[in-house]
C-alpha cells in the first residue's frame, strides 16, 4: 500500500539558500597522490567536477525547534512500513518492523540541521541517497518529486526523482514493498543523456542505533581506514567493527567487488538489527563512527538526540574518494534490499538472511520506463532543462512546465534570445555557455559566463569575465567571485571588502571577515560586526568571529565575555577547529592555559 500524507515532526532548519553560489568543492577534500597509492591507484576512476556550482549554501538555519507537518510517502505491507521525507531529499526516515514492533533505523529526538553537507545543511537519521561527489549531496535538504507507478504483482511502486543540477542528470529511486516481503527494495537508475562522460558518485548512507555490545558485519578481511588525517590499509577485525568501542571518528571502507550480493549489517548484543544488500554494481561498503571522545559525543548530541548512532553505507566505488565515469548515453541501475535481521553467529560471504534482491531487480526493471503519476513536484530546474532541450522529456520522471517559477524566468528569457538580467541563480553545462555567448552583452552575462568557466575549472577565464563585469557595473557578486578565487590573501580581502560594501548579505560578511582576519584587518572586522543587529541565524557565527577579532586587537576581556557566554554557533563545521583556535588565541593573550570547555569541544581527532 502506498499513501501520501504528512508527518508531524520536531525540526530545526534547513532554511533557504543564501543566494551566494558555492565557488569551491563545498568542503570536499582533494585526493593526494599518496592517498591514491594507498587505495591501489586511480586506474578506472575519474576526477570530480571542481565546484558545487550552480548551488548556493543553505546556511541560514538556527537551533530553534518547531513542530512541522512534513510531506511524506508511506509504503506498507504486512511486515514493514517505510516512510520517506519528500521535502528533505527523499530520505528514508523510518523503516518499521511491524512483526517485531521495532524501528530498524536511527532517528534523532529532533530533526536538527547542522553544517555537514556540500551545501552545509544536513541532518542525521534514516537512509540518505547521495548522488554527486564526495560529501552529502546537494539536495539532501531540498524537495524532490514523487509519484506512483503500477508495479509488479499488482502492486504500486513509489518513484522519487529530481534533477541534480551539478551533474545535470536525474536522481531516481523506485521503492517497492510487495506483500509478504521481509525487505524494502529500492532500485536506483542513473542515465547520462549527454555526449560526454559524467563523473558519478553514489553512497546510500544508513543510520543505525549504536549500542554497547553491538557489532557491524561486513564480509571483508581488509579495508581502508580514514581518521580525517590520513588513509591506511587495515585488517577488518572484530574491534574495528565495534562502533561503541571506537574512541575517535573514523571511516572504514571495504571493497566487495566480485560479490554476487554485496551486503552490510548491524545488530545489537542480542543479534537484533538490520541488513542491507544489493545487486553487484553497488560494490563498496563502509562503517562510520563518531567515536566516544568528547568531540564525538558532542556531535551526536548536537545533531538532535540523546541516543547514539553509527552509519553503515553502500557505494558505487571502493571508497567515497572514488568517482566513476558514466559514459555518454549509458545507464546504470542496481537494487538494494533493506530489512530486519536476527543473527548471532559468525557471518560469511553471503548475507545472513536471504533477500531475493536479484529477483526484485529483475521485476523492477520491467517497470523502469513506466509512466509516473505525479503526486508531489520538486523545483522547476528539471523543467528548465527539458524546455532548453538539455534533458529529454521522459514520462517516467516528468518535470511539468507548470513547475517553472521565478528562479527560472531569467533563463527562459535567454532561451528566447533576450539579455540576462536581474540576479539569477547560476546554471551549468556547455550548452548554457554557448547560449550566453550568443546573448546580448551585459555585466550579468559576463558574471555568469565566469561561473560557467569556473565550473569547468577554467579559473583565469572566469576571472577575466568578472573583471569585464565590474568594469561595466561594479557588483557584489563579481567582486565576491574575484575575491574567493584570488590566491593572494590581501587581494582576496580587498575584493570581499568591496563586495560587502555593496551587499548586506550576512553570509557574504562571514566570508569577508574570515579573509580580513587572515591578513591582519581585525579592526575593520570589529567595526563591522559591532554595528550589526544581534539577531538572526548568523549571530553565533558573528560572535565567534568577533571574539577572534577582539583577541587580535587586544580587547581580551570582551573576547572572554563572548567565550564565557555559552556561545552557540549553529553552522559550526564538522572537522573544523575554529572555536578551539579562538580559545587558544584567547588563552595565549591572557598568558593562561585553561582547557577548552567541553561545550566547545567538537574535535574529531586526538590532539597532536
């Protein structure tokens, strides 16, 4: 049975995008030659795109909780009930075992957004479907489309889809829960409609309860371990598969290439838990733990709950640093199975419980091209791609013209041969470069030609376009772009200073303040931040920045007042050390060495 309804949920965030295009990789780390050597070389894999363009950051969330009715789709049979969050990336939020009356996935007490994704806003819990490149995908906290499809065995299939603008391909899942099945089946279809290769990354990220005495099972003897600093090849031993026994945050990647049914499972001390299996294409498996150090415990609480969780994951590559080439015109598909597990023995190569995932994959393949009856529509970017002729119209994943909105209007004008005007959100893709080059000249055109060049990694070309834009009409957008792509720290701060003089966007002020402090311009940062209204979601970030600026200009007591105020920074970044850095600078200025208060300890790795 498939129903569309609402779920009353305590939630904080994610808030709207900030309107500032992300001009870097969104925090995703580059891979070094030494790391490729550890991972067995780069042969068969490709580089990701250099930026998260055309997306902006979702950084306006705070930590105020409200109860909202979220749109959900619910699939149910006599054994399981699966609930998907349609406003938040199609996340599988709940998988409830009706027979044993227990939830199989981890859910926090509050759906609390933090700064962990490529676009910043991210929340813990459920199963996240990550398409893009290393990191939590751009639509993880954005609406997706949903509809019904006539499925096998006189059943209904839930189809979820969205146009992922960074890669320019359709993200798509078919979820099926036939009567009597012990598993929820999810079939993913990725198609490359272009005459060029697309670098693809996919990881299904499964949050499961972490309890004392529990264990994770992965059928591998060796893996690659990452502790935020380096990569090492390790033996997969029982202690590494004990999430509650890990002191610090770490990833353990295992490559199950060659397995007929790759799998991963997590159970508690009594052997109760869940397992995930797949058809062979989804070859990678991973265990992520936050660790039991003060920082790991802080992050778990920060993300909304007294409970603890770890993540078992499944991906296309051996690790999350690998990106695979989806060839022009090619289609990849695989099916995953999610269900309960009761198992206390020693696991082998095969899943502890049979799933029938291969048969489910064959059955779902027969409805791959079936028309979807739309129940909920996402944004209008897919419709723009169809209107432009970049994306073929497909009744299996329709993007109705009725979804075209204000955000797409400037680009519809360009398609009609008009000038680009206003402050449109960027687009990417080679055909948009061609269209803009043929469009009437103007500073907005040059600004976006610069964005398009940067998305291809052509930094010098992009900067020339932005210089041309400001020569005609100075703008915050072009000055910001010049600043964020300048290798000279002083020039970076100077450009960003011009940008904030023209635009009061608080996220832009955060960027400027960081650049200015790096080149010793703390006095200007103090002057700008002291003049702000002390309200809004960026207040905590501004206060932390102001504390650092106060230390730099010798106003130590005022810095101490901020640091002693139980400061809360909603957009604090995973793995970042900014609070600790300000605290150490403050202690040095006072000539003291007091330890970092536990409430500020987000450390992910042991102190050197």
